[in-house]
């Protein structure tokens, strides 16, 4: 299963969803957790008075993360979380080392 992670350093889950300009894509299997891709996205958090939810940006992020089952980040606002879930992604707030955390999260699927 593919899981997208917001990380500043590539080692830990430590970035807010809205601040991410890239997501690391991990393949999580019974054999382990492996980095397989990186998707560059437009940063969600930048104020736009005409489009406060910025649904077009969330759709673009969803398109970039197509094929991923879940998104894991350090924080996510309620509006973006609900929209990403509506677009088909499970969302999780977590922190700590990426690989052990993803191995633990995979147990709930």
C-alpha cells in the first residue's frame, strides 16, 4: 500500500499538511517500508481571499498523490482533512521516525 508523508527532512514526520511542498511516497508491505517516489505539490497554506478553502489546490494535491491510500503529516486543518478524506484518502496526524510509524499505521488497514 502506498502512503504519502509530509516531512521536512525525509527522516521524520514533522511537517504540517498545508506547508508541504512535497510528499514522500512509501510502499508499505509485510516485508517493510520503502521510499518509492516524491511528489512535488503546490503549498496549500497561502491566503487566498477569493478561495479560502482553496479546493482547487486540494484537488491538485489529490491528483499528485493518486494511488496512495493515506496521507500522514504532523498537523492538518479540519477543512483540508475533510476534503482529502472526501477525495478518498485516509489522513493521519503523527510525528516521529517515518518507517516505524508507517509500519505501525499499516496494522490498522
